[in-house]
């Protein structure tokens, strides 16, 4: 809805909700009662009593409970409950939820505009990280894996039970890249160290390959990242960080 239409809708709702608008002296501050009647009442009903599949918001533990989850639901929706992130701004979500939490005998604290802004921020896609890898990183990684790793972990990544752990469907492999790189560089128990035999480019290719071969899926690793870990540093990358995937057209 554009700002002009929103204002017309608000004005109409304000007329209906005369009592509520009277206590809102500041004309520009969003009016929670009016917003509720405009955006929520069609389903949850004007007194929050609910109807059929539309849950009552009166005396509802979810409504009165965790503020973060409540804001998250209204911003992002759930099943037949629409998402309002694109319709209501932070001040409006704060106002409508503060109203819902204090109307009809409900008695829970106001929802702060800053909290809405925080929760909205959480939902943003993280920026993909650039990695410096050749377009055919997957094929090159596979080649290097077959040469250095497959004798123990097998070409299919399933390992040999009791002797060599699987690297397919293994959360260690798709988890924190720092730990995987430390293991490849320095070894552990029966797992040989490759830090002296393989250069950073090859270790990056193998790590990127095992993190994405079979049904594995995790961010890619390049030589600069290997160098950081080789030097004792940390990448500080979340395992779910997306990376640009060379050769995939992104
Ligand atoms: C088109 C109908 C519709 C509209 C409009 C709507 N809701 Fe909902 N809402 C639902 C449905 C359906 C559910 C149940 C979702 C589910 O199945 O989990 C729901 C669930 C909820 C819940 C969770 C209740 C619980 O017990 O888990 C809250 C809180 C809520 N809505 C608040 C709002 C607010 C605030 C607005 C207005 C900004 C709004 N809804 C607008 C349909 C609607
Ligand atoms: C000589 C056999 C051998 C070779 C070659 C080998 N590994 Fe290993 N690898 C092992 C063994 C044994 C372990 C289990 C170490 C332990 O007990 O902690 C292991 C552990 C691992 C783990 C950890 C699994 C987990 O769940 O903790 C990964 C990942 C791994 N190897 C990857 C590789 C990669 C990639 C290569 C090639 C660069 C490679 N390995 C080469 C024997 C080998």
C-alpha cells in the first residue's frame, strides 16, 4: 500500500475507532488500535476474540509471551497468517502489538520500536563472501581429493566404518571451516597432516570440494583463508555464510 492510500485507510479506521484516536494527541504517531482494525480485525475480529481458524488474541500465551517471537511472527507470517514486513514499518508494528498486548484485558509490556527494528534486521540475507577460486574448482578439487584422500575416505566419501570416518553427510565437514582447515593442515590421530605436502591452493580446492560434493553443502574456501588458518588465525565466518560460487554464474 502506498503512503497516500495508507493515510486514507488510517483516516477511515480512526473515524471508526474514535475513542482510541482521541487519546492519541500526536497526529503523526501511529495509532495501534486503528492499525489493528485496518490490518488484523478482519481475521482476528475487532475485539481480538478470533473466529474459526483465526486464533483469539485475547488471553493468548503467545501474544503475552516472548516479545521477539511475537514480532517475528507479525513481520514474517506463519501458515495462513500473512507477513507484515512489507506493509507495516517498525513504528506501526510496535504500535499495533503494543495495542494487542494491552487491549481486551490483555496485560503485557509494550513492544519497543527498537526491538522491531532488531528482529527485522535478523531476517536479512547475509552478504555472500567473495572467494578467489578457478571456475572449475569442483573438478580440480575432486582430482586432488582422489589423489590425497580417497584411499582412506573413499571416492564416494563414505569412508570405511571403524577405520576411516565418512566425509559425506558429516557435520564436521560442512561446519566451521577453520576446524576443517586446521585438521587438514595439522592432522589428528590416524589422519595425516597435509600442511607440508599440499599448498594453500590445493587445500582450498579439497576443502571446497568435500564441503560441496555428494550432498554436502557449505561455503567455499580459498587459498587466502587457508593462509589465515595456517598462520594460526580464525576466519570468523559463520558456517552458513553464503559465498559467490565461481563457475556457477552466481
Ligand atoms: C488474513 C487473515 C489474518 C490477518 C489479516 C492477520 N492474521 Fe494473525 N493469524 C492468522 C492465522 C490464520 C493465524 C494462525 C497461524 C497458524 O496456523 O499458526 C494467525 C496467528 C496470529 C498470531 C499467533 C497466535 C498464536 O496463538 O500462535 C498472532 C499473535 C497474530 N496472528 C497477530 C496478528 C496481528 C497483530 C495482525 C495484524 C497486524 C494479524 N495477526 C493479521 C490470520 C490473520
Ligand atoms: C591414511 C588415511 C587417511 C588419509 C589419506 C586422509 N585421512 Fe582423513 N582421516 C583419517 C582418519 C583415521 C581420521 C580419524 C581421525 C581421528 O581419529 O580423529 C580422519 C579424519 C578426517 C576428518 C574428520 C572427520 C570427523 O568427523 O572428525 C576429515 C574431515 C578428513 N579426515 C578429511 C580428509 C581429507 C580431506 C583428506 C585428504 C586431504 C584426508 N582426510 C586424508 C585418515 C585419513
